[in-house]
C-alpha cells in the first residue's frame, strides 16, 4: 500500500508508492496469497470492495483501478475451515478460478520446462549448455516434484551453475537416487546450495557467479563502474580489474 514521507524511521523523504499504485490501470499479481497475514487479508479485502486505500502514515484516500490476479499452492477451503483465511476474501478473489494440476500430475511438461530453464540459466550464468542428456531426462521424469515448478526451476538453476556443459548430465542434477528417495529430502531442505554427490568444480562456479553479479551491478548502475563497484563492496580499481579478467564488455 506504500507509505507517506516520514511515516516511520528510515522512510524515504519522498514517500513510496505501493504495489497497488504501481499496477494502476494494469494487472496486480499476488503470488502465494494464502500466506497473507490476517491484517493484510483485511486490508486487501477492503481495497477489493471499495477500490481505495490509505498509504501507511497517510490521510488521503487513494483510488486505483486495477485487475487483481492471485495464486496459491495452499488449500484455501481448508484454511477457511480453520479460520486461517477469510471466506469473504476468498469469494472476492475467486470470481474466475483456474486450478493448475501439480507437476507430478502433468509429467509431459517436465522436460519442456527443464529445457526452457536450461536456456534461461545458461544465459544468466554465461554457460554453453545446449541439451539435456537422456539419463538426466530420465532422472527428471522419475523425480517426485513436491515443490512443483519452483523446485524444478531451482534445481535447474543450480545444475547449470555447477555443470560444465554443453550437455546437462544426471551428475549435474544430483538426483540420480531420487526415485528411491535418496537425496531428494536433503536437496529440498538445502535447495539451491545443495552439493551433488559427485561434487562441483568450485572455481568454475565462482567464476560464473562473479560474472553474473558484475553484469547485474553494471546493469543496476547503468554502466557506471564506480556505482557498480560500490554495489559489490569493491573499490573502483578492483572492480575494473575483475571486469577485465572476466572479459565483460
């Protein structure tokens, strides 16, 4: 909902627009709406019913027109029965409902999604992956995707980061025993940082991450090296040296 200037200690002197204002005349996507606190649920319901709200610390009523789309992986009906989610908010949000089956129920989507993420993260980490090996595809198909697409995305990001390419192997995935419950529980707990049984090429991983963050810093600083160096807690000389060594234009 944003806030007005001076609304709290550390608040911007200019105030700040909230997500609803940013989505004016557009679409506001609320991910994991089932995780909203009771207070946030009440505020959201009021906005949906009245079309207006107040910024934190503000007295001026703000009116916004926006389309609201929400998503959750929780059973909201069960949460309503336990008084964990407001029934009135549920009906306000659920004008049109689309239920997406879990990834385990639409296994034909696993490999196309994995290939999409392979290309996405190859670009992100400046890797040269071009394909997924047959053994890796079999492992992906056998895996129990409790975390759905998010889990697949996280696993592919880690695999691309630690892998050498050009073909993604089952060793890069680290889930060869997943069908028997071997490493899946640990990987879900540790997530992106999970170390595969075969180990990793740490220098290669470090270089890929460094390239990514140097590029990100330059993007955020709009090409200004001094500002980019500050974002990475480096002095300008060290930043230029690292940029040249990593061959980043």
